[in-house]
C-alpha cells in the first residue's frame, strides 16, 4: 500500500509540474542541449520531479520545424518575451544580441542559463544585479570549462574553504596546439592550421590562442573563488603564438612542460589573475593534461589541492552543464522555491576590499632564452646584468651554437616582474645579444 501511494504521489506531482524552456541559438551548444533534454527526459524527470519541455527554439538561420518543439523560429527576442517560457537558454555567443536577449528575459522574470563566458565575464555584473532584483537565477556552469562542473565545485563543494589559488588549462584549442608542439616538435602556425582543419580552432583563432577565452573563464572562477566582483579588465592576458618548439624542448630538458595556464591567487588582500604560457614541473598534475582536455586545480585551505579534469567543449559535454543548470531550476520549482537557493556568484556579500596586483608587481621564477653571438664572455655578461638587478640564477645552460649564434637558457630565482623587465632591457642592449629575449613565467604553486 505504502509503495503504491508514493508512486501515485510522484506521478501526480510530475504531471502538474512542467518547466518550459526556450533555446536561443541552435548551434553546437543549443542543439546539444535539446538532444540531451529530449534523449534523457525520463531520467531527468525522475531526478527532478518536473517534466522539462523545450517549448521554443530560435536561431538566426533556422529554416525548419524541430521535432518535439512547439515553436521554431529565428527571433530570440520572441522567446525572451514569451509568457509561457520559464527558462531561457542563451547559446548564441557574443554580446549582440545576447546581452539584450538575456536582459529582456530577466526583466520578464525568466531564469536564464547561458554558456556565454564573454557575456558573463565582461557584462555579467549588470545582468546578475537584474536577476537578483527580479528574484530569478542567471546560471552559467557551461561557460567555464564546458563539461567540468567547476562552478558548482567552487561555489558549493568547496564552500567551506578559503580558496588560496586556482590554476587551470581552460582552453582546449591552446592545449591541443601546445601538446602537438611538444610531442612532435612542430611549429605553432603548422599545428594551428591542423587545429582549424579538425574543427578545434575557429577561422579567427584570436580568442583561443591569445588567451582571451581563457581570461573570460578565469575572471568568472576568480570572482566565485574569492567572492569578488567580476573583473575582466584586471586580468592579464598573454597568448601562445610566440612559443617555439625549441623553448618547449629546452623546458622539457629542465624538467618542465609549458602549459597555457589561467592562474588566480589571493594573498594578503591582493588578487592576481593572469593567463600566460607557464613552465610547470613535469610532476605537476596539470602537466599531464594533453590534447583538447581542460583541467583546473583548486587549493582550499581546509581541503588542500583538488583537481577537476574533463572535456572543456563539445556539444554533449557542454550540454551536460547547461542541463545541470536547468535541473537546478526544476528542482527549485519542485520544492516550491522561486529559484535555486545558491547565490549567483556563491557569496551573499561580495568582497569589495580586495586589490588587484598588476603583472609588473607579481613575483615568480622565470625561464629566459637569450640568443647571443657565439663569442667568449657572453654568458658572463648576461649573468652580470641579472646580478645587477638583484636577480638570482637557478640554472644556466649554453645550448649548441649554429656557428654564429648560441642560445643561452636561464632559470631565475623568484624575482619581481618589473625588475626582470629592466634586466631584460639591459640584456637586449648588450652588443653580443642578437634577438629579443624570450621570457616565460615558471610556477611551482608552493608544491
Ligand atoms: N561549442 C562549445 O563547445 C562551447 C563550450 C562552452 C561554451 N560555449 C559557448 O556557447 C555559446 C555558443 O557556442 P556554439 O559553439 O554553440 O556556437 P555556434 O555553434 O556558432 O552556435 C551559435 C548559434 O547561435 C545562432 N545565432 C547567432 N546569432 C544569432 C542571432 N542574432 N539571432 C539568432 N540566432 C543567432 C547561430 O545561428 P547561425 O547558425 O545562423 O549563425 C548559431 O546557430 C558561445 O558563447 C560559446 O562561447 C561553447
């Protein structure tokens, strides 16, 4: 009797509970989201007690009706204004019209789920404020590291911790390029072409290879981790296009891999957020993430170091995160709540007292490659310039000469970036130095 009663109760509540979703943008993420919601509908309803119906889809060049969807069209504003729609999924990308569509949806009291990292990192503050005013949620799990539930990990799983730092490989395209350069000693431009042919890189790869995409994701993670406002303009960004197979090879000989990392650190009230190529020990967890994968390491004061690894992009992986956000909203509805009860950035009160450290104020170790004439005394000259600026040398290796020039590879001790800049300028002025100095930051994460 009791079992029968519980089943009957569950069925009733499911029938009376439907969450209507409108998807704006029917590309990789939008179509993946529809496929996952439809393909796993029974299981999702069993988990939430709510039936989730994709009621509308709108995408710029959509020509046909989509099976199982009541309205298919081309105008995302129709979805944002439709009184029947509970949740708007923004999967168009960019700012225009995404910002206005999300704004209109929030103004109309709809929850919004977006995969758009640029929108959240650069214009999210206004949208979050609007969502708060309207008592709805703005969810963005899929915007950071695709299928890896890092937003939830930072905001919920690690909520008890003071996060000291986090570091991640958060752009699969860049990591694919660096992995190929390392494994096969290939040039950057050559691998980029292959990445474009394989569909890993856009026709315009700037966002990926120059670190802008990673900076968007890092900005969002830092805001959640440290409880501070989104500060994309304070994130230092440097790409991977200047890296050479030689640097990758020399780093490996010294026991390091070069990875394009996003690093956020909070120390004594100072925050640093930076994206740049980084030498990390071959023993570090992140050194073993190859190809298009993403990974984030987070250090919490209580838990220690934790690692989150998985697919950072792709239709199904990204949809997994989009749908998880929709499920949160469905569960809230099933419990009679207006919205999921976790603050959008994880903090009821954001910290406004934290100060941003600029890149010239950071202190770290450095890899330097100096190209100089193959003449006696050149190593001593370089070493004495570093010494003049108080920069210690941890390792110094003279590589094989090509008959005219010789590469000198140096690992420095910890130094302040502004002092290193001055030392590099002085080294480049030496008559025997024939090319700009290559500088790559080294990170040990205190491990
Ligand atoms: N792809 C991934 O693996 C991934 C992972 C994480 C996050 N994201 C983020 O998810 C978002 C979408 O990425 P995506 O890869 O799915 O892009 P996509 O494949 O290019 O799809 C975007 C879709 O939006 C439509 N669209 C663009 N502007 C529109 C407008 N003004 N009105 C109506 N529809 C419009 C496009 O229509 P047309 O086909 O007519 O252009 C296209 O169908 C981006 O913010 C991206 O950064 C993507």
